[in-house]
C-alpha cells in the first residue's frame, strides 16, 4: 500500500505560480509511475501530467503543456507539479496518483492508477 498526500494548493492570481507536492509513504515511490489529475466543479476528473518511474519520460495534457512541469525525487519519495502562468480555468482540486504498471499509451487514463491522494484545492482568480 502507498499513501499519497498532496500539498501546496492555494489561491493565486492569474499569471502566478504554484508548486504542488505529493509525498508518499508506505512504499518507495521509485516503483511507481506518477500522475497528476484535476477535477473542477461539475466536471469530470481530467489528466494533467504523468512521469515514468525513472523520470525519463513525461506527458502533459495539451491544456497545460509549456506551463506545467512534473518532476520526481525518488530519494525523497515525492512527485511535484510546478504550475506557471496559471489561468482561471486551471481552478480545480488536484490529485496525485501512483501506478504500479502504467502502459506507455495509457498514462492519461485514471483507471490505470492504483493509489490516489485526497486532493488539494487550487484556485486562480482573474
């Protein structure tokens, strides 16, 4: 079992930045691919970014490409999401997730992730 806890959410003005962190306990994160998803009120959960277990490959939703960066530190058992140039439409609850075995073409599918955090709220004001 892996327990995931997100932190770093908050209120920021449009154009600002936030850094979300996902801390893991229970097992080393090095055995898991990691992903970030988000869910806005009244909308379905959507993929944001993912990173392979070794950090060699990253994937992004088109809506955040060039603005968000996912990274991991297996020594610290963390996976972070740096969010720059934030827009009001980025407002959502952000979740980190871990996958034991993530096929290369399925990183955007929430069903492929085995463990989830409780989420952290990000609010971007205009």
